[in-house]
């Protein structure tokens, strides 16, 4: 039986700061990612939600940034 090995996630705000990108840019890149790519939605009270990334998801974001270096698109 294989268990989920994800032990932590980082919010989009934290990932954007760490990668030197805006939250909007990270969101635009993440919208095409699936759960298998390391992105999840975290839901809180009163329908609050935030997008978060596993370490694998952050690596995938780095790859997407390298493939699309122009944030102006």
C-alpha cells in the first residue's frame, strides 16, 4: 500500500515571494496544473480558500517560469 508522502505545502503567497514573482503570475501559471503536478486547494471556514503547492509543485512552477520567461505575455 502506497501512502501519500507530502508532508507540507506552501501557499501561493509564500511561493510567489520565494520565486520573486507576483501572486497573479503564479496563479496564471498554476491554473493549468493538476493535482498530480503538485497543486492543491486548501479550504477554510466561510468558504475561504487558497491555492498551495507541494515541493514537487514548486519545481513544476520553476519549469513553467523558465518556459515562459515573459510575464507580460
